[in-house]
C-alpha cells in the first residue's frame, strides 16, 4: 500500500536510469543518510562509535571492494586483508615520510598503491579461474604480510614492526573525538559506495558481469578480458586499501602485519557470502551481520544466562557464542543462499503487493 | 521533611541489611573497578586462564581481607581471544564503568596494549603492561599513562646475556648465540638490545624468525644445526615453545643450552614437551610454586571459602598463575600508594591511580609484609622510569617443576635505557607529543 510505484511516470531517460527509480526508495535512502549524518552523532555514545559504527563502516567498505571483484567480476579472491594491509602501511608511510601531506590525499594514494599491488596479483587471473585463482590470491595474502614483517623500512624502522599512526587532521581540524572520526569514515564510505553503485551500473560494471557469467562469450562480443579483469582487481584493491587506511587511522590507531591475517580475509569473504554476492547493499548487510552479531551475543548471552540462572563463565559464553554464530550462518545460507540482500529484495517485492497479495 | 524521613528509612534499612550480612556499612560505598579484557579461549586460552585466574584470586583475597583500606574491589571480564579488534571492543564496552575509579588495565597481549596506549591516555585510564607491550613506555615523559612494569624484553635479554657471561667466566667473546624468535612485535622488540649487547660483548648473533604460530620449525632447526651455536635464546609464545623444545631434541641440540623468555617458561610450555624439556632454561620475573606464603594463603583463604576462580586447581602455583597474582599485587599496591597520598579508604580516580603507579616503592620489607618475598623483585618507579625493576631470575625445568637457578639479575641499564628513550622520542615526534619534564616534576 505504502510501497507502490503506481502513478510515478518516467518521462525522460534520466528519470528511468536513476539509481533509485521508485520515489519511496529515494525518500528512504534520504532519511537513512539524514539519520546517519545528523541523528546518530547526536545520540550515539563513544562505545557505539568506537566499537560498533566505525568498524562496521570500514568493513562494509572492504566487503564492498571484495564484492566488486568476486560478486560482479566473478574473480574469487582470498587476499582482501593483505590489500587492506597495503593500504594501511602505505597511508602511514606517506603520512610519516612526506612533510605536510594531507591525510585525505594519503588515503587516496594508499588506495592507489593497493590498486597497483592488486593489479600485480591479478595477473594470474588472465590464465586461471575459480578455485585455482583463489589459491593464487592466497599467495598475495602470505607474501604481503611476510613483506611487511621482513622489511623494517615499511614500518619506518619500528623496532617491533608495529606502526602507530599519527592523528588525523584535515585543514586544521583535528579528528580526535569518536563522533568526528565516525563522520569522516561515514563520508568516505558513502562517497565510495555511491561511486561503486554507479560503476556497476555503467558499461564497466556490465563488462564485469559479462566476464563473470561467461568470459568466452564476453570476449566474443568485444570485451577486452585483460583490461576488464585487471580493472576489477585494481578497483577492488583500491577499496580494500582505503578501508585498510581507515582501519589504521580511524579505528585501531596502531596495526601490525599479523593483524591482517588470512582470518580477516575469510571474514570479509563471509561478509559478502552472507550479505549477498553481487550486491552493494549486501556488503553492508553482511558486514553488519558478521561484525555485530558476535558482539550482540557476547552482551546478551551472560544476561540471558543470569536470567535463567545458568552458571556460565566468560569462556563458556565465548564457546556458545561461536556455536550460535556458526549455526546462524548455516541457517541463513540454507534459507536464502543468495544472502541477506536477496531476503531484502524479496521483502520489498512482498511489500509492493501488501496488503492485497492477489 | 518527607525526604529526610525517606533518607532515614533507607539508611536504616541499609544498615540493617549490612548488619545481617556482617559487612561493615562503610565499606559498601567505596569501590574500585578493574576492567579485565581477558582471554580464556582461542590459541592462547590456556595461558590466559592461569594468568587471569591468579589475578582475580588475588583481588578476591584482598576483598576477603577487607579490601584496600576498606575499599572493595569489583571487576568484570570480557573475552578478547587475544584479538586486537576484540580487545578494543571490550575496552570501549567497559570504559564508562571504569571512568570513576579504575584499576590498572592488564590485557596480557602486546597487540592489544599497542592499540590501547593512545586510547587509554585520551580517556585518562592507566594501562599496565607487565612484561609485555610497548616497551619504550618505560620513558614516562612521553607515555604518562602506560606502565611496562617490573621489567621489559630488552632488559630481560640483557639479563640473560649477563647470566651467560657469568657462566662463561665473564666473557662471551667469540661465542655464537642464535636468537630464535616469534616473528611478531613481541619477538622483534629485543633485537636492538641483543645487537647492542653483541657489539659490547663481541659475540656472534644469528637471528632466526619463526612465523606465527610456529608449529613447524624443521627449517629453523636445520639452520641452527648448521650454525652450531653455543646457546639458543628463544622468544616464543604458545605452541611455538613446545615445538621448539621437541624439535631441538630431535635435532640433538642440548636443551640446557636453550634459554627462553618469560613467556617461554611456563608449565604450559614444558609439560606438553614431555621428556624433551628436561634441562631447558628460561628467564622469569616471578617464581613458581606454592611455597610462597601469599600463594599458600590464597589457596587457604580464597579456595577455602569456595571463591576461587580456577576450575582446574592444579594450575595453582604455576608460573602464569603466580604471574597473575604478582600483577594484581602491583596493581593493588599502586592503589594503596595513591590512597596514602590522596586519602585512605577512598576510591581513587584515574589520575590518582596513575600517580600511584608512577610512585610505587615496593621494598623487600613490603613484599615480606604481603607474604610475597621472592615472588617478584622489588619495584620502584618514577616519572622517567616506568619499568621500576629490570630484574629477572633464571630457572630450569627438572622434568617435573621449575627450579630457580639464580638470584635476581639486573640487565645492563646504561646500555638499554637509552634505547627506550630514543624510541620514545621518535614516537613523540611522529605523534606530535610534547614530553613532560620529569626533572622539573620531581623537584615540585
């Protein structure tokens, strides 16, 4: 009843091609952004910013990067964490070594560095596909972490290999409160998500999808495989690199190569699998699910145990949390193999018919 | 009038409740809150169980003895799984509770403490890193809120070298020492110190890294066999330690020429290695065993009352359990020191606890009073020395228990401390921190 496009006529190509052709969607996204930019900073506490919202946004960005590569261009990758590491270390080096380097510029340069490394490790994709490619990107994962540990230059000769990043300052404004850092991360993520959404709707995105669905057919209709695949690697790594830089500068404040382990790559991969492969929205839903559910369980389980009078200690709660988390992932994958984004879509379609489904 | 009556009613009912529970009413008011970002599951869960078990047991013990001059201790645990991001989440979750009257924060993880150094300083919460963490925080002028108490990796490495030197009639010239280390922040910290020692004492230093987690060390030990070193100094953690000890046995390297760091010298490392571990040595800043009066008393008082934290009581008196107790002793002593200055019987805020940590003076006499003689070295901190001791003992595994070989050995402070200051100065420059003037503060 409320979600129906009846009466919304499109009289121009521009109107037909906009990102959200339905007015209710436009209003919805407008409200969402208004809440994120205006209401959240006013009401959320430090815990929400530092432990929930900022990591959620950063991992959404990384998942978005991987989704471009895996979901849209069909190239399976297990190196996302490594590209994040490249971004984090590159941004750090640009900041520390170049006097007066603007932070935003160093984030962009970090993304570009990661893109360069991504292209390098994307080269095998020209010859191999599927699981074999996943193994090749696994090499990136191990090589980059090894490289960052091995060469002290990359961590500015820190005796421990851990880098501790300088504060973020743009045009004299210090981003030292959690709320300001949240707004910075949010702005960057929104801008990049918008860019990604437009990219996948453009000829570039269509070329990616053609390659994903059948690369021989794509080549026959005139899509240059090498360029398309490497572009997907570059764009994906750029996103992961920026996410890595934000991870170091706006979230943890200090990072070590070991933090960007294969576990993190898997985590990002699970985000897009649970959220929805080949969906911008899915990256956000997946990141929310994978990141926030464990925290939610961690907080609610002891309370629940207390209520039921069960003698749970911290370790038991952690074990139960892992079990519940695993069970929920399986449940969602069985109920909806296409991820949470597909559930959302089904929900919207049902809503269009509601309350008269016939 | 009605309000007054209400207050009276509440006061009398509280008093009645307290009388009933046989707890003096005055104590309930003041509380000191310890946030414990602990880990009991994950790859290092076994280590965390012992350490935090000991820590909590001592806090319960202090509470049973009437608290810190009447101030009761409360605490809350949050599972970090030794994971940095989770550690930060735990810290943020518990931070608001700790704001009023915090105890020093112990993460027992180098990675998490690195991530918390800036945050804790911004939130004015004291961060303790006993025997791990950001070692350049020894320089309190740059790191007012971080305390690598008792001793650091660098001083430990230096003390081990001193021990070896004494063993070799005062000279290591021409000897070859392999440094086998966990390839992470933890393993890399002592390298600068060892290099400095090798220049000073003219021994050959060969560095061999082991990738995390270190459960496969065939290649590294092949190399050690080729190098034929006189000693192997090992900075291992978790599964790496027992693998190293077992591989050494397989390769025929005598274990009594292997010396581990204090994170490579607990029962969790030697017992699983079985026979191979006999003769293996390690440094430690706290001794094992239940013959320390304090540990025996904790067993009697806390476990006697059924309030013990450990489920597996065989861990009582192990190295890591005693280390947890030692860490808690220092934290409580810091709060006592703060109370002595700012008012006895009151809960201390972050700034006051920080002052207490910076002005610790735990003498042998004080340790005796607590019943902790020999458990840990004497500690005296100041603005420019957040370490406070720099002493370790060497111990050897006899196949069933750790036997202490030496008295406290102090590392070469003149050689090592300038390294910390240089590192801290670099950190201050990168971050744009203006260091405090310790000399001027001392005069005040």
